[in-house]
C-alpha cells in the first residue's frame, strides 16, 4: 500500500470512497467536485491510500491556528 498526497486527478476515487462511507447519502457529484477542487487548492492536506492504483482510503486534514 502506498500513501500519497491526493490531487485533482484523484477526485473520482475519493468520490467513490465517499459513497461507500455514506451509502444512504445522495451526493451531487458536480458540487462535491467543486468543493474538492477548492479545498485541494487551499493548503489543506488530502492523502489517499492506494494499492496497485486502486484507492483504499483517504483523509483530509486542516490545521487552524487559534492562539
């Protein structure tokens, strides 16, 4: 398994994983893609785990400094 930084090219894999995680939710793929693209560009960390190019999981991390 390889863990790497997720990019815009990983959206379809992340979207499929989201559908598995929340099977009863109906996501608008275009809206989710817009949000994902904005988040990827805003210094947030997204990681994706892959094995043989198949996505196994993902995580997002946002650090908010509030001192």
